[in-house]
C-alpha cells in the first residue's frame, strides 16, 4: 500500500515538470500548420547509455588518480636554488647510519653519532667564523622524569646537542629546529630520523654562511632519546637555559621512509606559523585533515611535538615523512631507500621556512598573534591554501545557506503541490542512508568471512586486491540497491528522479558541513568543497539538463565541474591509505580487514555520492552489475585459495611481518624474599593480527600449544613488556646470564607519621619497572602520583649513569593478606652490545623466513612482593 501511495504522490508532484521536458510536436507545429506530426522522443533519449556512463566515470577516476600520482612522484618543483646541498646532506645521512642501530645508552648513539655531529658542527663553526652570525655549541646530559601514557618515564644522562645560531650582537628570541638521532633496536633508522638530522646539519651550514645577520636566533637541537618516550626533548625544554628564549619550533619526524614530508600538525593556535609555511615553503605538502586525524589518537604514535607543546607551552610545526610505512622501524629503513630529491625538497622547505621565521616580526612577540586556528591544505603539492578558521566558518555557513536556498526554491515551486518535494526528498534521503548501511554491513560481513578463513591481510603486499574485492563489493551493492529502488518510481520521469537524488547528495554533504563547522573542525572545508562545486556546476548546467537530459555533453561538463573537489578528495584518500594500511600491520588487537574494508567502503560511498543520480539517469545497469559481480567473485575465490600472500622480502618493496622475540629469564620472589619459581624461554610477540599462522609451518615449535595466558596477579601478566596478554608465545629455553645484570635492592622500609609505609629502592640497569596493587593506594617519587591497580615507570639512561633511587609510599591494609601490600616487577632490556644476543636466540632467528622481521633482544623479569 505504502509503495503504491509513494508512486502516485511522486507522479502527482512531478507531472508538470515531466510534461515540460517531454516535447509535444503538436503544440510546436500547430501554429505553423505542420503537415507532418513528429513522434514524441522516447524517454530513453534523455538517458545515459550504460556503457558510455561507465566509460566516462572510469576515465574521470583514472585521470584524477593520474594527477594525484604525478604530484606525489614530483618531489621537487622547478630548479634547485643551490642554497641547500642535498648531496652533502646525503653523505651526512650515510655516515650517521653507517654505525648501525643507535638505541639510547649504546656506544653507537652516545659516542659515535655524537662525535660525528660535533665534528660537523665544529667544521661549520670554523668556516662561518668571519660571517655576521655566531655559532655556539652545548652538549647537554639531562636527568628527569614526567608522567606519560598512564605511567612515568624517567631518564638519566641522555644526550642532547644544542647549537645556537644568532647574530654576533646576540638575540633575545629563538626559533627551535628539532630532530633525533637515536633509533629503535635492530633498525638503522635512516628515515626515522637520521635523514632529518642530516637535513638540519645542511640547513645549519646554509644559515651560518649567510652574508647578512639574522634578526632572531635559531637553536638546532639534535636529541638522542626520542624513541624512549621523547625523553631528550623533555630534558631540553624543561632544563636547558636556552629553552626560556624559544618562541616556536619546527619538529622533523618520520612515520614512513622517504617521499614527501607532510605538515600534519601545527599550533596550538598561532596561525602565523602556517602562514609562514604557506609563504616560504618551496614544495608545500600540508593537511589540516592529517592534523585532526593524528591528534584524534587513531594512529599509535607520538612525536616530540607534544613535549614542546605541553611542557614548553610553545607552538610549532610538525613535519614527517609518511610514505612506505611498511618498513618503518625495521632493518629495511636504509639510506638507499630515500631519494636525493626527497632530501632536497625537505631541505629547501625547512631552510626557507626557518629563514622566513627568524626574519619575521611575529617571532619577537608571538603572543600577539597566538589566537585562532587555521584551515590549511595543499593542491597537488603546488600551492597551499590557508585561511583563519573563523573565516572558514563564515564560508562554510554561507555555502550551507546557499544550499538551503537552492532546496527551498524547489519546495516553493508551483509543481510542489502539497509539499510533495519535501516528502520525496525525505523519502529519497532515507533510501540513500539505507543503501549506505546495507553496503557497509555487507562489506564488513565479507571482511569477517575473510578473517575467519585465515586469509586476513591478503592486501598487505597487494594493496590493489582490497580495492578490487572490497571496492567492487561496495560499489556493486550500492548500484544494486539503487537499481532496485528504481521500482519505486515507475511511470515517473527518470530525469526528475535523477535530479532528486542529486539533491539528496547535496543535502547530506551539507549536513556534514554544518556538523563539522558547529563542532569547530577545520576539516569542514572538505564538505564545503563537496557542496559548493557540485551546486555551482548543477546551476550552470541546469539549462543543458532541461533541454537534453543526461547527454554525453552534460555528463562531461558535470564531471569537469567536480574535478577540483574530487582530485583533492582523492589526494586525501591516498593520504589515509598511505598512513593506515602500514599501521594495520603493527596492530594485533582487532581484525585489520574489517578496518580496511570499512575505510574502502566509506571511500566508495563518499566518492560515489555525486554520481549516485547517474544510476537513475542510466538506461540500464545490468552489465555494470555483472562486471562488478564477476570482479568480486574472482578476487574472493583467489583470496580464499591463498593466492595473495601478505608478506614479501622483495628488495624493491619489502612488506615484512613484524615479530618481537625476547630471550628472557623470569624469577618470582615471595614475601620472604625467597625464589618461589623461575623459568626461561623465548617470549615471542606477533605485531599483527595473523599471529603465527604463517610461521608455524616453517617453525613447528611455535604453535598454539605454547600461547601465553595472562596471570592477573602479576604485573603485566608476568612478562617483561606492555600488552603481554595477547598474541604471545613462550617457548622454553635455557636461562640467560647477562654480563651486566640488573641490580635491585630494597634500601629501607619505614612508617611515616601519617600512617603510610614508604619503601625506598635502588636500581642499576636499563629497565621498565612495573607494579601492581589491586587494593591499596600507592604514591611514587618521580613525580609523585597515585595508582590503584597497575602502574609502570619506564627508565632509560645514557653512559656512566649512577644508581637510580626511588620510593613507593603505600597506604597499608588493616590486615595484610598473603600477597602483601604491593607487587613490584623489574624488567631489564638489553638492546645492544654483547648482552643483546644468545646462542639460542641467534639459532631461532636463523630459522625465520626472509619475509619476517624479528626484532630481538635479551631481557630479565624479577617480581617481588612486599
């Protein structure tokens, strides 16, 4: 009943407009006394042929992707000015990485790299001595601690090399440029972050040799402890005497290897910084969308940016290399994978922006320019568009008002009898939203099936396969749903129905625009573009559509009108996939196929929104559906048969499986201090969702019979690292005997005047200290805080660090139970030197396939009860 009522209502509402578009030859010829009465043109004359429509949309997508791909490959625009020497910077990069991995505390990090940097800085100081600017070098070895991610990070004598470049008359205001030269264990860290330090050395060389004095000073900070929870930057900004004069900073980072460096966060507020980047950067690449994604904490990563922002209360710009994150923090992060053009563009940009900032008025009194956020984005890397957020709010609401005026005019059109247009617009909106839900649920269901079949991450080494399978499923379901919904509009002009669904897409994007703007999101510029350009295009082509319907001319002109927002939208989609796809290879807590399938589906829904009405303007969709169904079926069968292996060791594009292996010895002590139990083994962690399913056929001992169970009464489940309760295997092995064992002792236990018990400890060795107390309040010394269940302190030191003393203060229970007041676990990790390896560990590493990257080291775990 309801369906028939809808059709009659649509017919009544659209009849007048339909009659206007169906030419009547008798009316045209009657006054001229035509002798031949021409036949009325068929409705199909105004509709788009299926093959032509598919070809036009396909060409549109391919051309836009070609433009995006070309912009990504074009690292440097124009000729180099010669101010920045990328060849010399590359030599610095190769020299830094030649010593191998540089974990904090290692000789490679604390001595060899520090000496090389000081040697180069001293050379720059010497050759620039006669110039108008002076170079001052200071080596800092700070000690400190701070709260971080629910616990405490503590450090002792980590390395900082601070270089101050200023006019010889001195400077009151300083700009800070920051990089870090330390690495994670087992990675040479070319992109993260040696290349940034190499770039900074060359930028320092260029600025120091200027023939004119700087207006303000610059501090180049080469910090040696970023991978350990950003400790060195904290030591500088909270303890170094120069820090008080720093007004803003630029941080150079990496979440990938090579490519373009992206400005992915700025501020907080201080719009003058992004304006400086806009005016000065030679090869811009910036996105406020990236900023809001990163600051949403969807990406499990952090940089020194937050240290300077939170502890220094200064604004800055955060840049990072983002391409090829598959080999980030692996042995493949080598200098040969970073193109010289990539170094050149980064150097050109950093040099130009720093030069602009140290000559600016804003740096001297940045508080005057501190308020307000910026909307910023680049167009294919050629130019940056940036404007204040409050201006963006005005533009967004003006665009929304224009859209509502367009829709309201239709509501008051004479053909809108009894408010039919409003009702049919609401009905069509419901249809579109239902199609989105059905499409999303269908594709997610497919992703779950793939995961249950054990074929998860098939796309990791073959990204196009997820687009073909999940993309074809999403597109096919959308087309099928709307093809079936055509039955609601039998006997009604398809042109009117097509226009109705265009209005629905416009309305939904306008709703997103208003929502984003109302919530203060700078990313609202994206729906603004996706509303303004289609609306303007539709209005300009209104006459063409009225006279000729969905002709080829109309379709081509319509796509040209969408080209700008769609090419930018496609570049954002590339950015999302470039960041999230490798990240899914480092997350083992949820099915990555579901996440990626959801992203692909939303991409399809958003991209197809303004092509949705083409389904109603097309004569047929049967061949399109048949083609999409065939593609989906073929790829589903290929995936089911295991044709796409997730990993590869291909030197041209490795996609390694990440695994961590610790040869560890665990010792558990009772309240009396005696050893209750001990064991040793290889503790194996899979960093992705596939676990050991691809490893077990090669190394049969690593199977599900040795998976670990979390022991709730022990800190971090009784194992020596965070996240110890999932995707872990424990293979028995001989005990480890480090040559430099961790030393731990209770110095004192005393009751305070206010009824608590203070336990004071002394520790020597790099370690992570974990404590668990499910019943009693605990306060700690560095800095004082309280915990109730589980707590950690992450401690790192450089060379020649003294013993570390700390204390716990506990509110004891009225009756002490068998578990005591507190459980304390001390885990020591040996990331470098002779203690990093054992015979058993090396033998196991040799058995892993080439497509796996097992990051390995030795650790010990001691648990005590008090």
